[in-house]
C-alpha cells in the first residue's frame, strides 16, 4: 500500500470509530456518563464543568469501556443491537474497541533521549520511549489518557 492509501484507510477506519463511539453513547444511560464525570470531580450538582473537551472525552470513554458492576458491557449491548455484517470494516473496528485496554498515564518527566517517562497510574508501571512530539508542551505531572489497543 502507498502512503496515501494507508492514510485514506486510517481516516476511513477512524471515522467509523468516531461514529461507533457516538452510537455506543446512545445505548448508555446519560446518568452513567454524569456519574463518571462526578467521580472525576467535573460536576457541581447535575452540571458538568469542564476546563477542556478532553475531560468530557475521559468521562465518555470510562462509560464506554468500563462496565458497571452487574451490568452487561456497553460495547456488548451495542454489538447485539448493531448486528454488523461479519468481516465488515464496522465489525472489525467494533471488535478492536471490544478488545481495547484502557489506561491512565501521567507524565513523570522529560527524558533527553527517549522523549518522556510516563507512569501508568493504575499499576505504577513506568514506560519510556514515548516521543515528546505527541504531547508538545506537556509539563511534568501532566495527565494523559490514551486508549491502548
């Protein structure tokens, strides 16, 4: 594949991913996202107060990727309702979403050679080798929440 074909394929799959995220949010009760926003300290009463759009994205991702105790997983509920054609791009993206692992990372410090040293907040694993470029302007102790799949 040429570079332009790879980019076109990526953009196509990324668009499908965005559409599926919106669709999964439609099968999740609004109070679930609000509950995650509350747990993150992003609310005052039933009002969500955000400093950036990324904060709401985090609450939505937690609602999508983490099942509530005793409840079916939101991605599984969406998969049953969507009835995607096996092998279709939509089915492939949804399966990747279902297998994704979610993690929170904190920027520990800059590293002269490798870029950044990150600390995964859930299990205190340290990772170096992530280039500085994706987080241009990142400061020590900045928080980031990439989806890892």
